[in-house]
C-alpha cells in the first residue's frame, strides 16, 4: 500500500435528543403558564359559614337585684346555719353569735372529730370536678372561686360540728358555751358575698359602674371575731332581677321599638327572653332586661356577658363585597320544557334562515330563580328580541322583559357560577346575613368570590 494514501474522515451525523426536546417543551409550557398566572387577575375566595347578627351586639351587663345586707347586733364569732344560695322563709334560723371562741378552738384542735357525711363528700367531689372543667391557665378567677367554695365547705363542717357537739364539749370541759340565735326577718335567698353594688338602682346608674378593673367582691364568712354592726349575710327578697346594658347609639336605634328581646347568656349558653325598657342619662342610653327566672343561677355574679339578638336573624354570613346584581330574562314557566334524552330544562328557540324559513332549536338553560309566574334565565344566552315557543301549542313569546337578581359567584367547581341570595340583615359594615337552604342558592362551606365585581360568569378561575 502506498505511504501517501489519503484517509478521508466523515463527520458523524448529529442525532436529535428526544429527551432534550421534551424538556424544552415542558419548560416553555411552564414559563407560559407562570406568565399567564402572574399577569391575569386573581379571584380571592371566601368560604361561607353560618352566622348570626348577635355577634355584633355582645354586651357586658350589670345585674341588679332586690338585696339587703344584714348586720350583726352583737360582737362575737359567727356560726352559719344556712348554705350559700339557700332559700329561707321568714323566721328561719340563719346564724348565731358566740361571744367566746373556746368551743371553736377545741374543735379546731382536732380533739373532736369532724364527720364527713355522704352529702359532704358529694359536695366536695362536685366542687373539685367543676373546678377541673372550668380551669384555665389564662384565667385564675376560677382558682379564687374554687378556694372560696372550699372555704365555705370547711365552715359548713365547722358550724355543723359546733352545733352537734357544743353542748357536750361544755359539759365535758366546763368551757363557756353561750350563743344567741338570729332569724331572718323576711323570706328570700341567702348570699354571703357583698360588693358595694347592693344599693345601686336604675336611678343611680352611671357608666363608671360598668368598669370592672376596680371591682371587688368580699366573702362574709369568716372564723374571726366580728364587732357589732358587721355585715353577716345578704338576702335577696325577690326572684325578679334585671340586667342593665350600656348601649351605643346604633344599638339603641335598633332596639328602641322593641318590648321584648331574645338573648343568650354566654357564661352557660342559656337562651332567654326578657321585657326590655330604656333609661337615658344625659347622652347615654341603657337597656333594662327584666327577668323572673334564673336569678339563683347567677347569685355570685354581678356582671354577665350576653349576646343580644336585635334582629334575630340567623343564616349564612358572607362579605358584602361578594354581593352583585345580574340581569336575567323573565320567562313564563309554561315555556320551559325538557329536551332530548338528557331531561334537562330548556327553551325552544326560533331560528331563521337567509330565506326567512323558520326552524326550532332546543337550548338547555339553567333557571337561576323562579316565582309563581316566571323563571329567570341568563340574559347572556340570548339576544334581546329572540323568539321562543311553547312545546305544547307553539305559542310564541319574545325575550325582552328583564329582572335583576341579587347574588354571588360560587366557585366550587373551578369556574364562576351565579347563585341567587336572599339578604336578611345588612346593617353591618363588612358582612351580611343571608337565608340558607334557598332554592338555587348557597349552602354552608360553599366557596364564593370575595370580590364579586372581579368575577365573570362561567369563567375559569384557576
């Protein structure tokens, strides 16, 4: 072979890498969608929940009762014969005054056994369980209430033991045991707390009385010696009581025509109805709710938080920004028919050819609302003046009459669908209450466009 023989090199033909092509297509698709997403108008979504107008009328009220504070006639140590909340008749024994503490000291020394009855055990267990249910690390008021109840139980045991064994201790020890019994001068309910609000009336009411920062409640039960004229107990002489509520001008305007009002006591979710009257002090307005039930439930309360049901409207709560109005054709109900195998409601529309020949086409439609005469059809589906005919006798009707419906755009399925609503209450600045379970309407947990003006009927939102 010749040494100068030439070798010709051929370039390899580049092959198309299908993987790179697929990657580029996907990458371009993603970039386009990102661009569309960033440049298109976005619809904020709101989830529909049940609501009530009472939420906007939550007020802390002041309790007034017919209360009398009873003071002691003599100095001494007090033994109590009635429990907190006991209902007593006139001439019932309420307390006794012992000038000497000698018998009490013997009992407290442990020489005399204090017996717990089944009733005592049940009361102690009840107070402990109640405390466990109500305890909250963020609210220590329940701790103080539990301490007071526990102290009262101990005092009850001490008083019972003193009454049962006082005479025996005197005979065994020779100690002086003389006490004077005091009886109730009138019937009522016993309470052993005072708070200096006992003399407040609707004539002396003022805004300062509703400030709870400096509110103090004092327990009257004690084992220490009391001087004469010391407060011993309080008696509530009537089951009728009232709650005074400070009102804003808006609340007064919504209430002033009412004679009775429904409300909920938030402490224990008690629903009640009361007679309502009004008091004006200068520029301040107050409501007075008068009740003759539940008084003993709140014997140890001076303030109660309540929800006033000014309009009593309960339904679905939606933002006012979601609410829109939309035009619809008003079509007599007899012109709706079912077409084809789908069984869907629709209208039979006239169609004219270029030569003027008429034909008929079934057009499926949604009925957004109907009354006794008309069904409401989306005005965007037909031109004004379109003729329709009835399925039975071919009577003709021209689509010209319009009506407005109030509604929102529901986006449950990923595109906007108009849903009619019935507004029950709209005095709130941000939200309104609408009827639930309305035909063709909304249900709880539906998703709607937060700003109805940005939604387009039947437009995809994602």
